[in-house]
C-alpha cells in the first residue's frame, strides 16, 4: 500500500515538474503604425497540441528590431485568450519590427512562432532602425485578399463620409478578433494567418520555464541581509494587491501575484529588518532576438498616408480612453467588503494631523509605542468573551501601500486624506497572518510622496494591460480615425450586426475577422468597402 501511495505522489510531482509546452499567437488591428499610435492586440495561447491552454495567466509582448526592444506589454490570459494594447513610444525609430509574444512557460526563444511583423513610421524624426530602412524606393503595398473560411462578412461596397452603416457577420460559432481599418500603402509586411499558425501543431513539448498559473511571478533579491525573514510587496492605488514572500536560497524572493493591472508604483520591504538591506526586483521580459527583418522602404508616394496617420494620432482623431469598452477581467476579493468600515473624513471635523484624526475620529484604533516606534492597534472582538480588545500586528496602509513604520505618516498633511478604511477580520497573506488592516486613502494617491527609507524598494511597474475593445464610438469634430472598430473577443453565435460610422475622409477600408471555433478550428473572413 505504501508503494502505491509513493508511486502516486511521485507521478504527481513529476507531472508538476514537466508542464506542457505553450505557443502564443498575437493578432493586431493592422500592420502599419505611426509613432504614438496604439497597437491593439489579441492573444491566442495554445498547448503543444493546438488546444487553448489553461496554464499561464499572463503573456509578455515585446516590440523588437535589430536595435533591441522598443516597447513592452503584459496581457492577462483566461483559458488561453487575452487582449490588451500598448502605445508605440514617440521616439521609436522608423523601421520594421517583430511583435513577439510568449509566456513564462514558453520562453522568449520560442516566441518567433506566432509573432507579428509590423511597420512603424516616425514622420517627426530622422531616427531609423540600423540598416533597416531603404529610401527613394517605392514598395508595393501588401493588401489583404478577400476570403471566407468558415465565416462570412457582408457590408455595402460604398458608403458616404460620416455615414452609419451595418456590418453583418455570419457562419460558424467562434471566438473572433474583428478589426476595421483604413488600408493604405504603408502596409509592407505579410503576416501568417491564425490558420497557418494552427497548422504547425503538434509541436515538441520540451520543458520550459515555471508556469504562472494565477498571474505574474515577481522575482527579486535581498542584499545585505544577514538573516531569514519575510518580504512584503504592495501596490499604490490598490488595497487588494499585497503579497508576502519568505527569503529563499541566495536571498531570493518571489511574489505570486493575481496580475496587477495598469502602470503603477510597487513598494517592497523586509519586515522587521535593518536599515542596511537593499531589495532589487527583476524584469520578467526576456528580450528575444527579432531574427531577420526586411528593410522598410520609404518613398514620396507615402507622404499623404503619413500625414493622415499624424492627424489620426492627434488630439481630435485619437481614440481616447473614454471611448473604449473595458472587457471582463479577473477581480480580487482580498479584503472583504463585509468586514470593512469606511470613514469619510469630510463628514467629520477636519484635523490638521494624522495623530489627531486617530485620537479624535477613530475610537476603534489607538497608538502605542513598541520598541521605541509608534504603531497602531485595532479593536477587535475577543473570541473568548463579549468584550473588545486591542490587537497589534495589523496591516497599516496608505493608498494600498504597506507602511511598516507609522512615523512615516505623521508628517503628512492630514487635509490630503479623503477616506480611512478599517478591516476588522483576520487577514492571511501566504505565510503571514494579520489581525486586521487600516488603509488611509488620499485624494490623489499621495503615498508616492512619502519619504521612504533607502531599505524600502520603490519601483515604477508596468502592469497588465487592461483588456479593452473599441466599438466604433466617435467624438465631435473632424473624424480622421484610421481604425474604425476593434473587438478582440467577439463571441460569435449565429448572426451578428455591427453598426459602424465612416470617417470624414475617402479611402479603401478592410475588415478582418479571425478566430477559433469551439473545436479549435481556425476561421477567417476578409472583405473591403470604400468611403466616398
């Protein structure tokens, strides 16, 4: 019997050690961009047999040329699907690039498969990708060919400027990425279809890196630490993103997150550690090689298209954050609402110091000295009787960032605070247990202005891109949009009708719908229409 149990345990450990392989395909709204443009992305992550993978919760994207990486992004994955966007930096040199996507399990070296070729134009700079641009030679534009493979698109051939019109999508049930964009001579690069990507499976299942099941694993090192301890990671602007890691071999630390959305600041420190320690957090990006890229050809015939692209990126034609629709994303319930008490400070007499607020407004909280340092204690119910007792070892936060030394908060102008949230329930974070939490919330995330000691690591952090769709809403004024519609996750059942609005300029427009049916078969349709 013992042998059977041991055999089962060994098989389980073996299966965890050798996770399946993943490959990532990235689709974008188009293949040619102006610096400052958004690149809208849709991700398909599949296992070695071509089925959508449920292992990794995050994909990493890098925009790479022979000069190295120009832009980075992270996209959350749910059962193998994800969506997000990033902006091409304004100082990006003109040239052709490869957009590479990979998971931690797959690794950057495998990301050539499923990558995307795109052209980037920077009309406001003479910067060029090294040996990557040829001037004075016109290139034949690479245009999409109409097709119907499992699904079909129906739209009128000609529409007037500013006119609303219908796009009908018919065919097999499928999970689709749909893009409607202005097709011009700036597009010079062919890209493989999702069907061509899926046609390469099965692939070898060599072991990759660690699997990020729930989100990004943030790794780092503790320097000058003479003893084991606990490191704690928190994030400005969110009281739900708190993680604890023991210090491992080689003074390594790692925090298994649930994916942190948006760009923000991370604060990491050792609990009860000396002032001489230093913490370094590592980047998860692997900076793979772009491989061989064709040269981008520049010619005077592209001048008009470049001018139109600049107008689109400008204030009037740009698709602002107010026009996008946020898609569902994983929510964290770390601090339960039923255990929370909100103190809205404008409902009370305003005091000028944090200490006065605690004494005069928060009867359930008190200040005590511990080893010469002030700390907060929280009143909680005594499980053995009906009386209330004050407990130490609580989480003290400002704007979601852990404040281990309450003295840091005391010099803060109390008028900057808006709310105080008090959580009375027991909180378990990995190996650490706390008796409650207090979060001081400022009006404009002022926590970043605190004077943290040098032993605390504060870093700018690129979080996971919010999954968004642009469903064609317009703003007042001249409509110079190059992208008319983008939906990275349209769950098509039978017949779908999409209402579009033509821009205020003439041109030829392309519609591409591409995705997978429930049985994993690739479907695709392409059609065109003209705005007159």
